[in-house]
């Protein structure tokens, strides 16, 4: 039994097995319709959501289980000052698995330290969104039959776009992947995501601020919205223009290119693109339900006891990231880890500790 906080909490073999199971559930839903009878999924959403919360709930009902939870912070006792730690302890008494979305980076990791049941990160601030990535990988595998040997353009807000962070982290584990990172310099990818790809994987990063420059080379174009709600005051004053995908821009793209978007869309994909056969973002949202069914079933079938994640003694070192749950909730213990290139980072938000 384990928490899913980061996409790296699953091996590539485990992800392959989830994708296979998702396809089997899609083909034979009746075989799975009683597999979670008597089990309860709790959805703790401290930020708005349409796809993630509802697809998790639809997934659990499709497996014969039940759901409870809240979709706004102000309807839980957090509004009265209850901590994430106590909330996680209590909700794990009432449920068998917890799905948490929170505005603070690392909040689901913190919940996982106190919950006795598995915790799934459904998006933590501008940090990670691993189950969106499972949805993306499932879609890519359906479209191309493989996850390796692809050129993927990832466009928009790479600084705060949590879906892009998890997707890029995931793709660095597959062979011969080219990642074309398309953003204004002010919204470029944080250094902790652009980690060294595993040796021998031949993964390359290309950075550009032009949506057009590599259009003709892309197998996949992954569009994202600008995450204005995460901007600080100075960023709000100098808000960058969206990159907008139009039928005109797509004239230079491959006939077999696949356009993805985690959604919600604001205006970065023109609605005129929706009728283009390369637009796969609505199918992508549908795949999210099946991969989440596979994830719930897999986590609930695991009988191994939950073990707390390892960390390095923090001494007097503290995470200085104001958006980290360890800065927001002072009772949460500092937890640090050391990377293979000897950088000390916060376990909750991955910020470098100096
Ligand atoms: N992709 C995604 O996370 O959508 P929601 O915010 O609607 O859950």
C-alpha cells in the first residue's frame, strides 16, 4: 500500500500495467463493477476541479464503491484551523483511499505522513499532478502504441503548470524522447524538474519561446493555460500573452500530430481547432476515468503495510518556499532529501535548501 504523490512513485512497469488494466476495464466494465464493493474513496478538494474530482468519483462508482468528501476548503474543519495532519488522520478512519487537491505544494505528501490509507495527489499548487500524467500517458499509448521515440512540444506556463511538471518527469524515463519546451522566458521550467534524465535514455530538452519554430517536427503538442492564479504581484502586473493554437498555425504540423491539453482551456486553443481530427483533448479527459479506476483498484488490492518515506535529518535547515505546506503549517516537520547530484531539497515541494 503506498501513496501516489509524484509520478516517480510508480515504476514504468507499474504504469504499463495500469494502462493495460485501464484498457481492459474500458472493454469489459462489467467484470470490474463489483471489485470495490464496500470500499470508500474520500475526495478532499481545497481547490476547484471538474475533471479530476468527478472522474475519480465516477471511477469509484464504476468499481462498485462509495465516495465522500468536500470540494471547497470552507466546508471542512480546516476553515476552523484544523491541520492537514489531523484532517488526514480523521478521514483515513472514514475511508479506504484519499484523493487530495490542495493549493499548497506538498500538502498531499504531508497528508500521506499521517493517513493510514493511501493518499493520491490530485494536484498540489504549481508542483505536481501525477494522475493527469497517467491520463496523458494512457492517451499517448492509445494514439501511438508506444511512449518512446516521440517528439513532444509542451507549450504554455511551464513554471506553474503542474501537469507539465509531472508529464516531463514521466517522459524522461522513456527512450529517445525529445521534449520541446515552449514558453516565454518568465514562465520557463523550474530547474528541479529539468533533472538529469536517467543514463542511456537519450532524452533531449529543447527550449524555445516560439510555438511555430518546431511545429513541423512534433508528434504531440501538449497545450496548457497560463496559471494566473499562481502568479505573485509582480507577475500579475507583467502577465505574458497566451500562446494561441489556431487552424492557421496547424497548417505546418504533421498530419498525424496529436493535440493534447489537460483542460480546462481558456483561450490557448481556438475552438475552431476542436473539429480537427488531431485534437484529442476531449478523448484524453475520457481516458482519465479508466486509468483512475485502474489506479484505485491497484492501490486497494495492495495488502503490504504503508511505510513512511525516508528523509535526511533536517537539523536547523528550513524550506523557504512560502507556497510549501511546511511553510504554511508550522507544525508539520521539516523533511529533506538529497539528490544523486548532492543537492539538498525539501521532501514536500522539491525546493533547494541552502
Ligand atoms: N486537468 C485537470 O486537472 O482538470 P480539473 O482542474 O478540472 O480537475
